[in-house]
C-alpha cells in the first residue's frame, strides 16, 4: 500500500532527533522521481539519520520501477497518466525513464520480472 504524502508533512516527521529528543532539522538530501532521501543531523549529539522513501530494485527506486510497470500492465496511455501527476504536482516518472526501465530489464523475462518485483513490493 502506498500513500500520497505532502512534502511539508513528511519533513515535519524529521524535526526531532530520535537519539537525544532535541530539536533537529531534516532536509531533502536526494530526489530521483518518486524517491526521496532525507538526512537528519543532530547538532546536539551528532547523531545522523538517513531515511529512504522506498526500497531499491538493483539501483532503481522500487516506486519508480513500479510506476513504469503499472503503465505497462494497465495498458495506460502514458501521456494521460503522466498528466494526472502533473495536475497533482506530484513527483512522477517521464517517458524517457519509462523507456529506460524497459531497456534495462531482461527482454525475455521482462514481464515476469516486473510482475514478480511488483508483487514482492505490494
Ligand atoms: Zn541528538
């Protein structure tokens, strides 16, 4: 199950150090389409926490791969599906990434691979 989470609400979860419970400030460290990495560094106890919004399949964020997969499995028209994300101002993939994911997957077992990975992550 996945949820639509506003960036402001997400960063609100990274305002306290889990080690010493003092105020801290997490920041957006890295983004890759639907993936975000947040780093929280505590100035008081020097604790550092890194959080990823999703696991990886090889070097691809699983959500990005799933998004490309859903277009394929649902037979969706990519341009219309991507427009929905644009109206929501939501992180998404694009046509280049979609085709890159298709090229990177083994051609013979592409559909089976995507189905298995999607099931594992659902
Ligand atoms: Zn701390």
